[in-house]
C-alpha cells in the first residue's frame, strides 16, 4: 500500500522532482523487517531514496526510527539477538549479502550519533582516525583531507588554530560538527544522522541544519529527528514511523500540509506524540 | 522534624564509629610492626645472608626470592588475564555460556590459596616436572591472581564508553582496530591498577609457595628459575612459629614483616600512581 502511494505521488509545487519516473534510486528498502529477540521492531518497510536528497524520519519515541537508521550501516549487528528479513539495497547491492564486507559498508555509509562522541584525542586525530584505520599513511594527504573535512563540516575557521587541542575542549555544537567531519573524512556516499541536534542549543542547531543543506549536494542523507519543525525545514522527503511501521512516506511539503493518513496528521498537529 | 534530625545524628555517629574502628585496627597493626621492626632494619639486614641458624644477619635471599617469584607471576598473569578479559568483554557472545565462564572466574578468586598451592604441586611440580622452584611457585601464584586480573581488566574495559567503539566502527574500523586504537588505550590504566593490586597480594602469600618452591633456609641466592628460594612471607612464618629460638629471632620476624609491608604498600602506591597519571593523559 505504501509502495503504491509513492509510485502515484502527483506533484508538485516546483515540478522539478520527477519522483515517479526516476528509477535511479540510491537506496531502496524492500519488505524489510527487523527483530530484537522475538519482538518485531520494524514491520515490512518499503522505501526508496534518491541520490542527493535529505530524508527525514519522524515518529514518536520507540517507533523504531533509530533502529531503522542503524540498519543502513548495520550498526545493529553489534547487538546480540537481532534478526533481519527483507533487503536494503545501496547502489543496487543488498547490504545484507553474505559476500558484502560490513567494514566497507560502514566506510561508505557514514554515521553521526545522537550524542556527540568525539574520541579522547586531539581535534586533528579525531578527523584523521577513519583515514588511519583505513590504512592511509601519507601524512600530507591526511592533513589535506582533515582540513577539507573540517571545512565541509563548517568547523575549520573555529578550530584551525587549535587542531592539536583535545576534542573535549570544543563546545557541544562544535563537537557534533567534529563528529560530522570525522564521518566525512572517509568519503562516504550516504550519511546517517541520528538526532544530531537533539543536545544542541538553537544557534548550534541552526549551524548543523545549514550544514546539512550544504552536505546534500554531495551526499545522500537520512536524518532521524524528534523535532518536526526541523524535519520540515531540512528534509526533502519525510517518513513517518509508528510502532515499527512506516505509516507514510512522501515529499516533506505534502506530509506537513496534506498528509494522506489521518494518524500522520494527528501526529504532526501535535494531537499525540 | 526533631526525630528525623536525631535519627540522622545517631546514624552518622554509628558510621563514624565503623570507620574509626577500621582505621584504629590498621593503625595499631602498623604501629606495632614499625615499632618492633624498625630497630633491626639496617643496610646489613637488607643486603646480607642469614647467619648462625638465621639468628643473625639479613634477609637478602628472601627479598630476592619474592622479587623473582613476583616477576614470574606477572609474566603469566598480566598477558593471560588481559587477553581473557578482552575476549570476554569484547568478543564473547553475551549468553549463558559466557555468564557461566564469568561466574566460574569470580568463584575461582574465592578459592583458598592453600588449595592453589596443592594444585600447583600436582600440576607444575609433579606433572610438568618443574620441581619445587621459583618457576613452579610463580606459576602457581600466577594462576591464583588470574581471576583478579581478569575481573579488574574486564571492569576497566566496561568503563570505556560504548560510543568509542561505535564511533570507530562507524568509520570503517574492524572490531580489533576499534578495540586496539579506541578501547585499550583508555582501559589499560585501570587494567594495570587492578593487576598490580593482585600482584601485591600474591607477593604476600605463603600458602601457594609453601609446597611449590619456598625453602626454609638457603644460604645462597637462587642461580636459576629452577632453584628453590627463600621468600619474605614464608621467612616470616618460620621466624614467627617454626624457629628453634623463637624469642631470639622475634625482632628479625618483625623486621621481615616491615619489609614485606613496605614492599606491598609501594606496589599499591605505584598502582594508584599509574592510574592517576594515565587518567590525566586520557582527559587532556
């Protein structure tokens, strides 16, 4: 049913998004279910994501949105007793394929966590970390790459004179952008953001949001957010999850103005949540 | 209202008495040993062989013996203990078997040391034909300290936030890379502290070395790891209970006790210092 809806979306305001005809999806989720032990956390999800778009995932607490996000780079693999059904394709390859190297997958699909988690190293070493463990030894290449990543994460100007200070000396918002820079340094194609601004003040949040708009030119971004205004502001498409089900997935504007499902409307207008 | 305050007052008094009692016991022991032992401590006492049926001279071979046994203990216990802890905490699936293994290890730390001694005789002295030697005694003590080393190391690993592991995995680290570069550096201070505390307990043990290598009296230093040796705790035991002229050698017993206590305090102090130093590095 959800699938049909996506296929038949009629739109739209600017007419530039030929969603229906474009078969060239970066990511496609097919009949995907996820279980913790015997509890089903995600139920038969179908969803397709275009390259260089931002997809916002919203829904009440415990609806499975973070779990869903952590499927794209198989971070859930670290949890014992989990099980998948269905497939997730990135560039046409099923990420649950036996032959797929999960280490390669994670380099290709970067992730920024809800609570910023800089390592107890210097700012420079934090960003260089991914390069070094991926076997890059060339010092000048690493230095260039670190600078570029910090630029891309809109942090360079603030830290360029203190690269060798501890990452813990940064403010909360700077730490989160540092984590984004760390993810960018290994040149992923997809970026997963798990409530990246939930612990930040409004100014830092605005910076991160601005940054996401900039990043989508290069990356395909999936962002989980608790904040519906944020989803409305930054995402091109929005997926509404409830109790492990994908209730509605559509162009953000449509979700927030004319949702097809009553329950989406109830959630968005704040009748529950 | 008044009742609550009275209750609190009485409660605090009781807690203070508890602390006071413990401190008092410690101070009395220390005072007694220092008072009676300090008199015999001299350069000669620390560096000379025992003479005249151990009624005169020093305790040098016992210090040397304890040192070498502790080194053997460390060589067995540190790598093996850390390895087990890393496996249990990072790799082993969380399930019934892991829980069972962990429970067994915890229980092993409660096994009386004399039982380890007996086990050491059977395994190292007889079965492996290492004879009564520094090696046998050190390995026995190593086995005895393993549960402490493993438990302390596992606690240290648990204290490293999961987000360090996740963050590393998320940029394409393998599990071992994540552990090596982003977990171990922050766990090692805690691991070392726990391990050194375990070693300092081992250095003071008598029972496990009693059957496996410690000798009553050897008028020369051990030449190799397969020699028997004298050890501080065993020497103390003999001076205090087994010697033919107990009254005469009592000061030597107290001197030995003082040396042993100072040695162990030094190790504990070093453990705490290491933790403090390395923790500071981590925060910077």
